[in-house]
C-alpha cells in the first residue's frame, strides 16, 4: 500500500508544483502566484511514496476558508487522491477555526464538481465570465460552499 503524506509547501517544491499545474490546467497558476501564495496563504503539497503528486492553497479569513487551488497531477488522478487532499485541507481549515469553506470551480469541470459534491459542497451561485477560456473567451465559475463540522 502506498504512503500518502502532506506537508507545508516550501520554495523548493515550486518547480514540481508548477509542472503539475501546467500539466493539469489550460490556464495554470504561474510560479509567481505560487511564490506569493507561500507568503500569504496556507500552501500544502501531497506526496505518494515520496513523489510530489498534488498541492493545494487555502486562504483563511476569520472563520471562513477559501480553497483557492487544489490540483492532482493528471497521471495520479482517478485514484482517490483528490478526495484525500481535499479532506486534509478541510481538516486543516477546521483546526484553524473555519466554520465553512468556499471555492470556485469552472462550470465545465464536472470531475472536480462531483468531487466537491461528494465531500459535501453545495452550489450557491455563479460568477459570470470568471475564468479565462480558449481563444480569449471567458467561462463561468460555480460558487460552492461546505459547512465544516467539529
């Protein structure tokens, strides 16, 4: 059985974080965004048997958490690791006093939407033209929220 570990993201992790991000998304976060996030938000990496395979960025505002980024490398998707990472991040948010967590997800990203629903997130709104899309277009974001229980 594989060993899954979570640890705070460090500057030394950024090359792999950016590579995973570029492989997973059409409009990935930049290295500069992740470097800034290290100073402002809670950033985590997930490793399986020592290999860095995912990451997440969480913003805490009083008793609310906002999941800004969660990514599993495409080669590692479909193995339940997204749910494991999400569970870890939500536990961390709860430990820090969050009562609920918000996130935005691309309207077209049904795989992520189902993952969030499975965890307990509910759709509560839509942000029109929130994300950049192909050929200079824009795509809606679905706003989701989850109540964190003690």
